[in-house]
C-alpha cells in the first residue's frame, strides 16, 4: 500500500471514529432525555452554567444549612398506568381529526406576540404584563413544538437566548406566574426538544426565582421586587398572600433539580410543601388550605376554602408532583387524598337543573364561629370557570392512585362544565355563576318555583334594601338567565382552558367518545365569538349575542399555551404526550416524568 493510500485510509478511519464518538454522545444525550429523569444528574456536565449570571452572584442572606436531596432509589415505585388501553381509537376518522388539529394550529399562528408579553387583539399593540421578557413566546415554546411548527420553534429559541432575566422595567413581578408560565414553558420545551439552550435559560430563570426564597423562613415572596434583590435589600414573605401561589413551585423546581442534579430547587419547594403538610389538618376546614395565608408568620387561619380561582394551581399540582417523584415521597399522595376527601364532603355539590343531569360542581365553603365557639360551614354554590380543572384532577388522581370513586367524580365534574357551556346560548360558560344546590345528591327533581324563588333572593341580595315587588320573570329576561342559573356575577370569558383541559385528561384516561365532539363544539363557539384580525379576544359578557357582543382588547397567553394546546392534543394520537410519560403543570406545560418499572 502506497503512502498516499495509507494517508487516505488513515483520514477515513479518523473521520469514522469521530463519527462514532459523535453518535455515541448524541445517543447518550437522547438517552438522558428519554429515560428516567433520576439519571439526569449527568446532564450538568453538558451545560455550561455561566458563573457571571446575575442571580448566581447575589449573596444569600439566609442560607440553607443542608439541602433536602431528591429521593435516591432504583426502579421507581410501580405507579398505576394512567392512560387506558381498553378503548379503541376514536370514531373520528383521520381526516376529521387532522382538520380539527389544523384549525387550532391556525389560531396559534394568528395569536403569537413576538417580543412582547401579550398581543392586544383589537388594537394589535404589544402589552408587557409579566416582566417584559416576551411571556407569550416563552409560554408557547412547547406549544410550537407540539404542533409541529419547527421553523417557528427555532426562531423562538433563537429569540429566547437573548433574554436577560436580570433586566426588567417592572418594579414588581409575580414569581408564581413566572414559575408556572415561563419556567414551566422552558422546561417543557427542553424536555420535548432536548435543546440545551433552553436548559441554560431554565437555570437562569430558576436562579432568579430561587432568590425570592431568600427570606428568614425560606417562604418565597410572590409579589417580589427584583431591583431591590439586586441591590441586596432584604424582603420578607408577605402577610397576606394566596396560599396556592406559595404552594405551586413544586413541579417546576423538582423537575429543574432532576435535570440539573442541583438539589437546591427541589429543597426550596419541598420546604414550603412540608409547611402545607403540617398545616393541612389544623385549618378551619381540615384537609383543605384557606384561600389566604400569612406567609411571614406561617398562619393558615383564614375562613374561606375553595377549589376555584384562588386555589386551583395548588391542588392540581399534588398528583403531578407525586408522579414526577416516582411515588417516592408519600407526603404528596397523602396531601392529595386528604384534600379531596374534604372537598368531596364539603365543596362538591349537585346543582338543580331542568335537564335532570346527575353532575357535580365545586363550590366554596365559608367557616364561621358561633357565640358558643362552634364552627359552622356554609356552602356558597358559586361556580367559577377555573374550578373546571377539578374534573381533570380527580381523573388523574383517581387513575394514578387507583381510586375508582375519583374516576366517577371526574365524569360528573366534567359533565357539569359541559352543561354550563351548553345552557348559555353563545355556547361559552361565564367566569362565575350561581346555582341552586340540590338537597340530596341522589334525587334532585327540577322545580321551576324553587328556581325563581332563588333568583328573587339572589337579585335582592345585590340591593341595599329587598324589593318585594321585583318581577322575577322580567329580571330573568333582562339578565338572560338560563334555567338552572340564578345569577351571573361575572359574565366575562377570559379565553380560559380549564374545561377543555379536564376533557382532554378524562378522554385520555377513560376513552369517553362524546368528549371529542363536546370539545369541538366548545372550540367552534369560542372561535365564532372571539376571533379577531390579531388573534382572539376575551368577551365582556357571554350573555350578549350578535351585535351586542363586546370584546375586550385582551388575549391572555393561556389561550395559546393551554386552551389551543389541549384542544390540539384532544385530537392527537393517544400516545402523543402520553399521561404515563408527562405531567402537566398549572400552566399547561408537559414535564417529563420517570418511567414506571
């Protein structure tokens, strides 16, 4: 063999070896992404964490003596399978499913706000509502990936790399919102795509949020001033804050620790959840946490308890965290079971309705003390749109933890939200409405007389003095009250996702075929009522129709990151973003969970 031939052969072998090495490390990276997240401690070797990150350089005022490590174990606990394998593929033909997916995808393209937190749909102007870091883009990275919009995804990732989380014009940010929407979006996009640039930004944002935990009791500040933090000024946990905002970091912080191998994030969130665990049995409605808490003094003595707007993200996260941790920390299962046990007894109720539907709605409970020191519980039969998450929570918890009664409850809760959409002529449920709770959950005959009596009471409760001459029929007509609804204190629709979210979860778990068409009917109603030139706009009052229908110049990012995403997934193949492989956070972002043994 000539010298020239040997050189060619040597160059070929060298290139071949380089290709093998590249393939080996590339495959190893993919393996880390596709297997149990508890193997992911090696990932940090592939991520260059910039030591000059602003939030890494800040001195810690109240350091942690010893971090709570992630649970160390071999195979994860054998958790029950979530998605059913007992039902056949949907009755919808492939072309119908594809066309429905395309319709939701088109709305996403029309609604994205590049470089701004939100896009005002009527004026077309950008709005910065969440730090000015481009919340809509960060919140929808995973949505772009899920919908197969690869060009837009690459463009979005390139834009995200230029974000500096130390730069904001906002004097105050909501760390809860940043966590579930922005950090959740970054982590989900990384879990789906494996793009290391997204992990780097996740760490940067995670470190910023971690700085908000630097308080004497390590309870995070929700309404936080990042500029004061940069100036090393002390800030204390708040004396009046929503409990759900404090207790909603566990999913995202746990996942960030799993990926990076750094226990500090999990430690921070888990400390807060241990506080909630200690307080759970000592509140005025044992099992549930009150809407408001004193985070500074760690007092949970408020008297209002709900599954609605002020609490949904906390309860929703419990079965997800348990699954994300592979079932290795029983505390999260116990917290879920204790909370739902109380909610089933005191918060869930059957509403009287002319259709005679056996359904459930979640209400609020107010606890008062009598003169002799006894407590009284009063159910407020007010349904909030955000309470529709409960159907999906019971479906997931029931399947994951093998609690058959929770599956039954989930069907009735989802049916209640479907009914609330269907009885409104526009086909869209309002943000809040009042109904008549049934005296018995077993038998609840419709009574026109009782309904009108309750309408009269509700109408007069809004006035300083009761009007004995109030014409109920005229009031019902003027306020466009469907039969079964006695009042609509908030007739708006803010493009919320909770109804379709629960329908998606229940469909994946039970295979209920009618949910597909019910979800499509909801989407068409939303599309017809809210579509504008620049996306979709919130509705002032769903009780208005035709020329009277008025839209707000507002399009929350959740329309794309949750409502459209869940609708798209509703019509996807059953193994796409499987609930046995991912858990969804409160912002609708799928985070990769450990593989069941």
